[in-house]
C-alpha cells in the first residue's frame, strides 16, 4: 500500500510525509477514524514511507529493498498486533499463530473491518482481545535492535480491544519508548481507550469518506460499476468495508428481502411471521444484525426523502424503489422520527451484546404500532 493507492485523505498523507521529510516523527501516533475510512491503509502507507530508502515528497519509491519487502509485508522491522483469541490447542496467548492470516488479510485489501477479520480466522462469534502476554511480547520485540538499522514500526489495530491490564503494559512502552520505535495505533473508537493513553499519543483524526469519494474509490479500486458503487457508498455512509461486504454478499438483496418481509409482517401484525423473521435476523450473527439495522434505517430515510418530493435524492435500486413507492406513505411526520430512533437504539443494543431475538421482537412490536399510527 502506497499513498497513491489510498482513497481520499490527500491532506493527511501530505502532512505525514512532510513530517518524515522534516524529521518530525512522533513515537506514538493514533489514527482514529470509523470503519472503512482507510485508517489502516494510511498507517501502512506511512510505515512503508518511513522504511523506504528513497522516498520522494509524494510517495515511497516502490522499488528499493524495503519497498519490495513491503510488497509481501515481510519487512523485518514492521511489527503487527491486532485482536485475536486464544486457540485451545495453544499454550500461549499472543498474535503469533495469527500473523500469517493477518498478512494475507491486509495484503488482500486493507479496507476491511472486524467482521472480515473474524471470518478470516474462523472466530465468527468469539470476542477478540489483545492479551497482556501479547503486550509483553511487543515490549520484547521493540526492545531489540532494528534489523535494518532504521525505524522499528509497530502497527497495532483496534487498541480499544486491549484490556485494562494490557493497556497499562502498552502505556509503559509509550511512556518509555525503546530507541527508534514508532508505534502506530489504528482505532475506530479512540474514546474507548484509557485517557492516559489518549493523552500520550499524537492523534490523527481520519474523517469518514464522503459518499462521492467512496464511490469513485470503489469504482477505481475494485472496478465496481459506477451506479452500484454510488448506491453502496450512500447506503453505508462512505464506509468502504461495509460497502464491499454488501458487494460480496450479493448486494443488499438479503437485507432488502428481510426488510420487506419484516415491514409487511409488522404492519399486518402477524406475530408468528415476526417471530420467524427474528430467527432470520439473529442467526447470521451480531455484525449482520447491525448491518441489517443500518440498512433499515437507510430505507426509512429514503422513504422520508421521497415523501418530501426530493426524488432526485433518493438512492434506491429498482426493486427497492418498487417497494418504497408502496411503503413510503406509511412513514410520515407522525412516526418517522420515532422509527429512526428505535432503529438506532436497536443498533446500539446489538452492538452492546443484547440478545438479538429479543431486540428484534421488541423493536417489531413498537414499529408495528407506529406504522398504524395515522399521518
Ligand atoms: Zn522504497
């Protein structure tokens, strides 16, 4: 990953490179941005730039020995850490057994989220974390001399999954850094980190991509048809990881069909149908439930936009539009805000590990009532 391959964020890239050129490299930096914004891609391009033997003001050269090692992520002074789980067969609790899977995942594409990582290591429903033993191992690795005489770079993905005791061990490394060490933390929710860590790192805020940036990026990077890229970018609010997830899952068809069936059953107050749909909702796991709720929120918002006559702003596929034409009249000023709020609350509950079926059934009962409320 070089800077030229990054979607958007030109200013951040330029600032990072200027820092290296001027000899200003903070030893602990935190890239904070939402999933799919490209934080990991930025950190990786920056690490490559730090190690490149002949960088230009625009980018790493792409041809030196270091750059070649980066092409296969085999640079000996580039270290990775990330959330993982302890394998039952293993007596150690470090990222070691997962390093190859991690390299493959990053090489395939650094625009991925926790969901892709979970499935890459077959951990679909496990809670991942970064262990104390891993932090000790990082202390040891970064305490060694660098192999090639330059920087030792650590990229640590999702530091918010560190437990408090782990975070404290990392804090020591941040406060008393070993020589020539640069630690790059890549976070989706820096607010969940210990304040003592947040206050000791240089924060690089990475904003979500605009719908347009994400759409253009998806078209150029993955060759996705322009209209489709635009629609996916819009539904996912510029989240490349979520948009590609949707693309790989055969588009939003699964979500769409579930949403249509669900709204019909809610309106008709068909309790047995709603109960059956609760299974479909909960079965694919937490990330899929969150995705569905975001999709539902998107559909409801599109109905509102359409109701206000702003048809040009409506981003729907043809089958979605067909459904929305019939469904939109049931979303009106008397219930629109409450329905959106309920969907957001449900998303929050699912993210907080509340039982999916219960959330869905409760949500369905409330939405049923609201849908039957007169305009
Ligand atoms: Zn180079």
